């Protein structure tokens, strides 16, 4: 039992500070929207209230799964990948003859996360980009239905890359070797990544609502403005700088990596928006009230996780 | 005994399997507790349809609801029909009408079950057919509703289930799908044609919702 649940959480002040900060922000947001709702009954705060409520649930789940036990974290992140994969592939409209290949793709999720769990970096980093890339077309070819096969090959592997390979970098953070003098370890890095990516989404949304005038790419996402984008970049970089104690990086490296999280998160967001435009849906689902589907929440992470991981891996490991 | 088994299977195992693994979004149909008796009328694409409808029923009324199934498919042998009767609570009916012999007539069997106090789940499209394609409705549902006009029907529409487990493939694949219920409705006419048109209209509205 001790092996599964050890409360490293209480032994590590750095992580504890950030957890307290997260709950502080949530309490502040809930109180704020509650008061605004009471004072100005006409103000439309329902969406913001729903979003905050969902943030509570997500924060508690995430903190519960990562802080208490790393083993549970691998399973939880793998499940997150699975749900995201399911949402995305269901949207893309595959042929009935693709069912076996899709089954293989789903089967690769536990393998990928097992490789991350045992920390076999070489196998982990090539499994989806090389092995599955070569195997999935084979399974499709064996089925023999060639009409539309190119699209199936391309979109199936792309879905796997985005929702499984990208997201699994979150799990590999936990398998990184311990560095001397850096006590927060993989959990600290994971907390840093997720917190900054999500705060960047919130900051972009907030700055966009407050000052947004000039649209960046109106054809893809009409709500994205230059003001929101730049405001998000700056606030996220500043917040990242102050949370640098969660990483083993120097000050300048932390600024760079925070900037890259904000930037790649934005890219992930608009890439997913463009797909939703293509298939003609507004949200990817109704799984999380106020947010849409799981994909709407982790689209930025699918981009920021690999970007963050590989920069940190290069700089510090 | 059967009530407990059904509750454990559908309100727990099937329910969470569908929600977590397959990715079906469905509500708990609490509003059905208020209706004394009803006929759920749903579109049919997959074996998962019945599972989902049963999993969405409140456990209080679960054992009082019988999905109507084809005897030639679910009751090939005596044992199989016993199993379908116990674990799916199925009401097995023959596909063809038999007016000479009421004991063997599908319409008569359904009305009898209603008179015994059961509610029904009916798939008026008949077979599952091609995944995600609609088929014309068969008149059976209208014939039953016409005989017992005080019983309301509840339209239900499912999407994506035919992709998760289509006809002709026994592999279940996770696929995002959903079940939506409409309001309990009484029939407004005794004409078979207009009852069917009414139900088709309900399906269309739910599909767009």
C-alpha cells in the first residue's frame, strides 16, 4: 500500500505552494462570479460559472491523480489520451473497413504508456512515430478496401500522434531521472506544464474579452484576437517566471520555456479549431460543462507537452 | 431476484462500461418514474441500443420494462430464450403476424405484456440495418398504440452506436455516441400512417437536437 500511495506532497513545499495557489485562484474566481451574479443579475455569468465549476473538478482530479501517486498518474493520463483519441476519431468519420486498424491504434495506447512508465526512452519515442506509423497502413491494406485508404492512413496516424504521442509526454515527465538538487522532480515539471498551459488558455480568453479588437485568424477561430494572444503570452511568461522553482532551469531558460508553452498552446488550440470547422461542429462534445469535450480542454496540451518536454530534456537532462 | 440482477448489471456494469469505455453520453431517465406505463420507441442500429436504453432507466422501474426482440434471433433455442428473458428481460415476438392464432401473434403479445403492467422498448425500424442509416418504420408500434391509446410513447434517438458495434461485426469499438429522449407523447390519431409520421417527426427533431 505504501508503494501506491505515498504522500510526497506533504514532504515537498514547492508543490504544496502551487497547489495552494491553484485552489486560491479557484476560490477567488468562484467568489467573484458569485458576487457579480448577485450584484448584477442581468450579467451573463452562467458560462463563466460553469467553467469555474468544471475547473474545480478538473483541478481536484488532476491534483489527486498526480500528487498522491505517480502510478495512478500514468493510468489517469493514459485514460485522458484514450478519451481524447475517441473524441477526435469519432469526429473525423472513418470508414467501416477501418475498424480493425482503429482497434490497433487504441491498443497502442497502453503500450505507449507502459513504455513511458518503465522509462525506456528509446522505445517510447519511436513507438508511435515509427512503429505505429508503419503498422497501421499494413492493417488497412490487409483489409483490402482501397477507396479512401489514403485519407484513413493519414488521419488515423495523425489522430494517434496528437492525442496519444503528444499527451504521453506528460507521463514521461514523471519517468525522468532524478536530478541532484532538484526536489520537485517530474511532478513539479508536470504541474508547471499543465498549470501554465491552462492558465494561458484562461489568460488569452480574459485578455481577449477585455481588450480584443483585432482578429488573428477570423476564418478559423473568430474569438481569437491579437490582444488576447499577446496578453496571454506576456502573462503566462511572467507567471512562469515566478513558478520557476518547480523546474530545474535557470531564470532565462524558464522565461523561454514559459513563452514556448504559451505559444505552442495557442497553436494547438487553433489547429483543433480548424478541424472543428472542417467537420462542422462547435465543441468536440459535452463531457465538461461550459468547456465542451475533453479535446477542447487538452488541445493546447497536445502541442505544449511535447514542446515543453523536449526543451527541458535538452536543457536539463 | 431478477430485479437485483438487472439492477446490478444495467445500472452499474453496463452503465459505466458504456460511459467510460464506449463513450456513450446518456441521461438517467428519471422523468419515466412519473409515467405509470410507457412505450419507448427508438431507432435501431446496434446491439448496444438496448443496453444503453436499459442502462439509462432508473433502477426502480428497470424490471418493469421489457425490450421487444425478435424470437428467431434471441430465442433460437429454449435456453437462449430463457437467458434473454432473464438477463435482458426481453419480450420475444415472432416477426410475422398470425391472426388465426392470437397466442403467436406479435401485436397480441405486446398488448398482453402492457395489460400485465409492463412497459415496452420497441424498435419500429425492425432490424439494425446499415450503420447510421434510417429505415422506414414498421406498423406494429402504431397497431399497439392504437389499441391502448391511454399509454404514452417516449421517442428516443441514438447516434453513433452503429459505429461502435454495427450489424455483422461482433467487435465493439469505442466510439462517441449519444442517446436523447423526447417528451412522453400521446397519439393524436387512430390512423396507422399518421401515428408513424408523428413518430418519424419526433425522431427527426431529436436527431437535430
